[in-house]
C-alpha cells in the first residue's frame, strides 16, 4: 500500500504570517516613522531660534511646545516652561500660532485605524479561511483551524503492498479475514443470498502477534483504499474535537468505498463508560460518535471497519455488540508450526545457511510472538556481521534466542572461583532434577556465563511439541525443577545464596495457580479463588475470597512448594556422584549442550549398574 500524503502547510500557517506582519508594523515600523518626523530639542535651543527669528508655526499645549523653523522643513518639540513673556516674544519673532503641526489624526480616526481596522481585516481573513477549511473538512467543526479534521493515514492500492503470504503463523485469523476480502471482490455473491458482511471486525491478541499487519494484508489482498489511525489520535485537548475527527474519517471512507478503515488500539477511546463524575468527557463523546457512525452505515456499502486491541475486556459493551463489531478474530501467540513458518518468512530477508533447522529454532523459541521472532532473525544477522561473516548459521539463531530471553553475555563480569562453583552446582541441580523426572521437558543447554538480564547462569529446557494442557504431575515436576538449584546449594555447601530469587518467584506463582485457578487441591476442589485480568498484557490476578480463605491458600501454597523442594533434595542426594561430576564438567566448560549433559548422565548410570 502506498500512503497518500496530505498538504504540509495548512491555511493557519499563512494566517500566522499575516498576524506577524501586522504586529511588527505596529510595534516597530510605526514608532520609527514617528521618531524620524519630529525632532526633540531642549528649551535653550527653542529660545535661541526665537532670538534668531527662525520660528515658523508654533503649537503650545499644557505639557509641550511643538514648532517648526522659518522654512517649515523640520518639526521640533520641547518641554513647556513657566515663561510669562513667551507669547510676546514669539509674536515679535514672526511666529504663527496654529494647531496639529505634526499632522496627527483625530483620536477617533486614530482609534479606528489602529484598532478597528486590524480587527476587521483579521475577521474577514478568518471568515475566508474558515469557509476554505469547511469545504475541505466537510462540516462546522472545521472552524477550529483543522483540529476537527481526521489525520488518518490513507493508503492506496499498490503492487508492493502486504499480502496474506507475508503473514505467517495465523492461519485461523487469515481464514476469517479471507472472507472479508472475497466480499470486497465479489459482493454480489453475498447479496444474492441475502448475506451481509460484518460491519466491524475486532482483532484481539497479545502485543506483537501481527494484528496491524493482518489489517494491512486484508487491504492489500482486496486492492482497496486503507485508512489507518490510532485510537489515541482521536483524543484532543478540546472537547468535541475527537468526535469531529470520527465524523470526518467516516465521511472520507464513505466517499472512497469500497475501502477498509483500521483503528489501532481502539481501547484508547472505546473503554467502558462508568458514568463517574469528573470522567473523560472528550473520550466519551468520541466513543458516542463512533457508535453513532457505525450504526449509521447502510448495509453492504463496501466499508469494512477493522480494529485491534490487546485489552478486549475493557471495551464498552455497546461497541462490541452485534451490529457494530460483529466478529472477533483472535490473533494468538503462534504454535510450533506457526513459529517455524514465521521464521522462514523473515529468513528470506537475510542470507541463511542451507543447513539451518528452523524446526529446532522454533522449538527453542516457545512462547514468543511474531515480532520477537523477527527480532531473533535480525539479532542473528547482526551477530554474523560482528563475526565478519556474510551467512547466518544456526548457532547465530540459537544465540539470538538467548539474547532475547536472557540478554547479552556480560563479557566483563568477574566471578570468584567460589561463586562460579556455586552457580555451576545450582544450574546442574536444575538440570539433574529435570532429567530424573519422567514428565519434564528435555534439557537443551546449560550455561554459567552471566547475562545482562541479571542471570548468572540458566538451564534451557525445550519441549518436543507444544503443550496445550498440563497435568498436576507436570506442574509439580516443574516446581521441583525450579527448587533444584537451591536444593543443590544446600546439599553441597550447607548454605544458601540469593541466586534462587527468580526460581522462588516462579515456583510460588505456579503453586498459587494450582490452588486458586486450576482446582488441583482437595481442600478447595473446583472453586476459583482468583480471577485473571488483562490476559494479553501479563495476566495480572486478583483474589476473590475472604481473608480466612486467603490464609488457607497461603498455607497450601507453602506446603506445595516445600513438598517439591524436599523431593528435589532427595533426588539430588540419591545421585550425588552425578551431581558432582556434572558440576565439575560445567565449571570447566562454562557452557554445555543437552546432549553432552545426557551423555555424562547415562555413562554414570551405566557405571553404577
């Protein structure tokens, strides 16, 4: 799609120039002209010119004396003095007594020219500009110097626009939107049956999943004009401006139908109206106008409204009801096949080695969005450039995943031998507990190289396939794995460190979810004690139970974590020799792969047998 640029200099730009010229003339030029006409002299000079009979016209008032020379070429001005014989001496010198020597205008005429006339010119120019802007914006709100005019980006069809082929990993969403494209191409096929397309389609999902890109792909496939605007752009300082922008946007859309109107982050104007005193009147007026415009559309007029948000629960029910946004299209995080497809799409932009296994990279990047996967590809290309290569290897992609997850390696970080040994035992504790349990994900990599995220080391586990459901046993095993690092410190060194802070946080969060949301305890059975808000923005939770029940929940959470902690300590104590061997190997190598870890573990098992 190719953006249609709007004029860069509005009429108010020229309006400001005219105003500036008027101000400069009144404040600078006029006083200078006055200064050059009248010359101010002292009273002694005035007396001398009387003695020399070089006096022409004279005007005497209460505060000053204005006079000319005999030829009348120069006008002079001096202060008034107490001189009783002044009149006689002026008469003897041949002076002529007169009024208004300087040619000053009457006070009424001066007021008219200096005040009334500029205001009149200003008003006439303003009326002309207002009419000009009304003709462009199409309504009385254009009187406010263009603030009520929509500033939506307008894209026209072009051959290099985004297509569905450029959007991978969201097959279900593309199927839903393909129907919209087909309708824009062949509306008669639907009208013959009596069917009509949804007036609005709401794209919901986490940040970075490609909601905006999907909207542009719909416009690119349909080959129709595409109006793009963010919800925050409707909100103005003056009440009513946002509503005016909505009217102008929909007016332009109707004129260019068939077309697509895309409103990104619609929750900025579409939040629920709570009716509280002191609320945001501008936002509510903008929402009301949006609701009115969507209701005002005639059926099958070729205008499709697309909107995107990652906070669907905050939208006003009047906005999401059938007849306005009839269809909701989830744009979720991609699954394993989707991640692989997204990686291949973005890999077309770089020079990747032929032996790169994108399936393995996709497995390692579990839980990432499309934007993060694009960043992973770019980080890999940057790493290849830093190494002086023109081809991206699989190792570059693996390292870029670690950069996105844990940050860059801290090459200047210095740990003592004792600290390095503690970290080695800590990470092997995680890996060994995971390997000794049957329902745990395989270990992919273990490292004790510090990262910029603050991690002194980490253990990467990678599932063979995406998991949709997790059993109680799998969750308990995950908690046991998280406590394995602290358990190894206790077993080997007899003391604990601060290195387990993130493990403690994750283990507690999992244990609490088992109790409050998943119903995995006998005490509370299938009763929900917690609700999730903002599921696409971190999934914050809030308890929905009494204070006494909260105490019982806390006890059960502590009991669950303690049970799995004891289990991790027991497993490591039973395999102490393997723990020591693996920790020494990791201490020397600093980074080992999952295959190296399993080889050493299996050799030890064979020797023990």
